[in-house]
């Protein structure tokens, strides 16, 4: 059995991006750990915060509820502040993850990898999927932390299949859905969404865990705009959109393959 660390920028990123693989790994007996770089304190503020409750309190509690739904064994926090989207004044705050020293942040991640004796660590592709400053930073700290760990784990980069999403967009337009989301439009950093299929290594079937993915998303209900948008999809569309998760394995042979990369040795 493997110990797998999933490294994410904010609470709720795990639910939308890797919760299917996390749940499948946990169900197969692997130890699953999630690490959040930030508290997500610049997310949407719900209108039902209790007296004395902060958004950080709520989002940390939601992260724990998501972990329980997924079967995650441990939740860890690197302790940085949310940097906000590109161009926000929060980008420049001294505690923002965007501004963190790469080696220092890597050492924080490596300490968790060492405590867990991690076999695998996952983060994001080179532009964090859509260019959010914290997601881009996760990519860099992922590689720094893996290199600094006492026993270097295998590295996988979570991404989204741009070609598949383009096909879904074109199908939606053909069906008369004019407001369908276009993955080729410029995202937060000016680049299109995700990664072309020929640059992806692994397509992971998590279709059996789509209900768990929905439960993980529901746990983050404070982020109403994003979460309700995803959960408002027709169930059959949601299953198509979220039934496969994609990963890049640096150094692997080119060409995407369907399989299960979360094993202690190289598959």
C-alpha cells in the first residue's frame, strides 16, 4: 500500500480536482493525506457565519467534512494566506502564498512528506490549471518539496484535459447552449484552461466515486457560487465531466494512458 499526499492551494480545490482519486485510493487501502497551502480566506463569505466565527474557521471545518466524505486520513496546512486572483492587492501581502520563499515553503511541504514517508505527492501543472497565483505557486513548491524530502516521492501534476473540455463545449454549442464555458478563452494568467491531451500522462477512471466527489463538493457549501454551479449540473453531465481525473507525470513516456498511477512503485 502507498502513502499519497495531495497538495492543494485552497480548501475545496481537492473536491473539484482530485477527490475521485483520493476516494478511490482510500477505498483500496492506501493512506491519503491532503495538504492545503492556504486557508482560502479570500473566498466567498457566507451569510450564516456564527458570532465569532471567521471564514477561515468555516473553511477549515468544511475541509475536515470533505476529508471525512473522501476517507482522507490526515489534513495538514502550510499556514500561508490566500493570495487572491491575479492583480488583487492581496497578491502583495507579506504572508501571501504567492510571495512565499520557494525553498521555505518547500521545506514545510518536505517536512510533511518525511513524517508520512510519502510514496507519491501530487500538485498542479505548470500554470495551476487556470493561472491562479496560488495554484501556480503550488506547482513550484510541489517540486521544491519533493526534491527536499529525505526519500524523494514520485510526483504527479493534477490537470484538466483541454481537448475533452473543448469537445464538451462544442457539443453544448451544437445543442443550442450559448453560454457554455469555453476552455480556450484566456484564464487568470491569459492562458487557456488545463493541458492538451498529448501532454497528459494518466487518465484515471473515478466514475465509481462520482457520488463521493459530489459529497466532497457539498462539504464546501460556503463557496456557494462555485459549488452550486457545479452541483447544479444534470447528474449525467456531472458524471461525464468529473468521472475521469487527469495527471501529468514528469519524465514519463509521452502519450496519455488510462490507468492507476497511485502505487508505491512505478506502475
